[in-house]
């Protein structure tokens, strides 16, 4: 985990990093908070994280706690209907 955090520190304006975590609510664990422990509580400069979740469930709630929830860090989108695709 330390190596991952060190790698994130290498992000720069010319080489930003975007972490994409898809379907976070699909984690099947008895200890989701432990599975999300690798996510830094504060992202370094030039590092952004995008998380998708089909519903606001335990995984999203754990993530909110792990990154010291700040409403400005979250953008909740309406569910996209299948007819659009």
C-alpha cells in the first residue's frame, strides 16, 4: 500500500492521475472498510478519483467515511435509463 501512495505522489500538472473505481457497491465483503483502506484519506495534488456506484449503499458510505466526507467532493447523478443507450 505504501508503494501505491508513493506512486500517487509522482502525479504532476503535466502527468495527472485519475483513479476510476467502477461498481463500488458490487464489492462482496464482510469488511468493506478494510477493502477500501488502500484509498488515501487525502488525495495528492493532480490526483482525482471517480467512483461509480449503482446505489448509495454500504460501500459508498464507507468511502465517504474513509475520505473524510465533504459534500463538495461528491456529485450524485441520477440513474441513467437503459432506453438512452
